[in-house]
């Protein structure tokens, strides 16, 4: 396995944690000449599904011959995964050069009092993405919000369309303790007279988004309402989704498994229709091709067959519920579960949906300061202690899972995306050496 490149400026920024606010990034972007204004943008927020929707939209526009930029987070293995043009990761050399430019600019702006404190890890990467897309002359950039929306570093753009996929509980310490407060933060990406495509179903969250659209005179396009019908039918090849809009009927089978990916595809389709109405030349055939061919690693991703190994970064309750539904429908037998998660997550609520799926649960810790240790997780979930094995590292947890599986019992690796990233490295390394 090739060692990943080191980026000292980024590594240092990790120490500064999360800071919500736009003043610093606005000052740096202004000094660079506002590169984020050089190309049209689709801006995507939401608790779950936003990464998959971004991947589908990027695929749709690239299939139509547009030169695309894609900015997402977090990454699974390599930080360069976050910044892509036409599907290709930014090159290591180019990222290093951009980081050196940003570091130099930050120092000068701080000495002149235009930047307060230090830029965060996410702010630095967001600036790098904006610069890279401008210099690569993309026709369109698809941007995933990092967290929330209102104060997220990406929320300096004026997009072609704003998208809110779902609203559920996550990051409550930053976004608020109920769905209305969380929806208020997500709705912060809605701009005056810019259409908002909304896949949210929760009445409490929807009320907040409707009010924000009204206040901003922003047309609201609800993905799931009485005028638009979403359904799923079963045939010999599996699930087929049908989405009927005002103008057309789409039948599709996403390469990404699970009913929720059918719903994510409907969000991408509705967004594509809005973009068509705004003058972008898109065909129904290629829209369907885009949602069917898009890939998004670490989301119900299946590795191998003896045993089947499923990876999913379900780091909140809504995501864990999706995994539960998928597992019962697809396997319907007990798993060996490898579980690791960050300390600030609602571990009990996630476990409620994942742990009943398993005959054995191996608790482990991704290689990150913020990760909860196996003993800490075990202490918070005493009701499952008869199922527990504790392993301090992800590779040792995966090796134990394969032994317990005996090559037959399916293995589920779920929780943090950082856990999933380490698991992907492990299984890819195994595949190369076998």
C-alpha cells in the first residue's frame, strides 16, 4: 500500500477544530479575486444523502459533456477525494501548490488584520477547491455542504439551484436540539430568487424550509408531494424505481443499493429538471444513465462474496435505520458487526438499529483523536455486552470478523466514515496480495 502524501499545513489546521462563520473565508476569497464566482454551482445540503446526490448530479452533467467540478466531504482514504474535476482527483502536486498559496495568503491577511485566528481544515480545502475549479475552467461545480448550511464555508456561493436532501438528527451540538433548529441551519443555503429542490419529508423541518423560501422569494420544488409520485416495484432483477414529475416519468435502477438511493436519485432528477428549465441542455436518457452509473464508495458498498462484506458510514440514527432496512431485506440473517464511531455521536440510537442485526459485535476505534474507544462504547451499551469483542485497531477487528465469519457469515462494517475508509484500505490491500 502506497503511503499517503503529507500536508503539514492541513495537518496543523486539524488542531483548530470546527468554527462556524464566513468572515475569514470571505476575506481570503476576496483577496484571491472571488474564484467561486467564475462558474455556476449546484449547492447541496442535508443530513443524509447529500454525497450520493452530488455524485449523481456530477455524473449526469459529465455525461452531457460538461466539464464538472465536485467538492465533497469527508474523504475515506485520501484527502484528494474531496476535490475532483471530470471525475479525476486533484493531483498531489497541484494540491500542495494550492495549499502553499493559501498558507502564504492567510499569513499576510492575518498580519493585516483581515483574517482573525486561523483558517480551519474545512475552510482551507474549500478555498483550494474554489481555486482549482476556477483554474481548470469547469462549466459547473457541484458542492456538498460540510455541516449545516448557514455558516458552512461553502455558503459563500450564489448557486443555480439549492438542494436540501433530508433533515434528521446529527451534529446537534452545533446545529440545534430539534428538527426545526437543524432545518433552519440547512435552509441557510437558500438564496433570494434561487430555486430550492427539497427532498425533506418531515413536517416540522418542511415548515421551516417553506418559510425561508417564502422570505427569499425562492421557488420551492418539493421532490415528494402529491404532484410527484415516487414508487418502487420488484422484478427478477431486483428493485426498479419509478419517479413521475410534472413533465416526465423516469424508471431507473441505481447502482447504489437501497431504497434510500432511489429517493436520492429522485432528488437528483428533480434538480436536473430545474437546471433544464434554467437553460442547461439535458436529456432524460442521460439523466437516467447518470443516476444508474454514479458510484459513491462506503455507502452499502459490498466487498467480495466469501464472506459478503458490507461497508456503510451510517454515523447517525437515520443512516443506521437505512442499513437495518437494507440488511433485513437483502440478507435477513445475523451478521458479524464491526462498529466504530466518533465520541460526539448518539451511539445508543445508532446501536438500536445496528446491533440487533448481529450475532457478534466487534467494537473498535478508527485512527482519529475524536473516535470513541471500544471500552467507552461498551460502557454506554451494557445491554449488548454478551455480544461484544473489543479490538483497539480496525485491521485487528476486521481480521477477527473474518475468523468469526468462517467465510460464510456476512460481515457488516458500520458507523464512522473513517472506520469505513480504513476498512476499504484493508480489503483492497488483501485483494492485491491474494
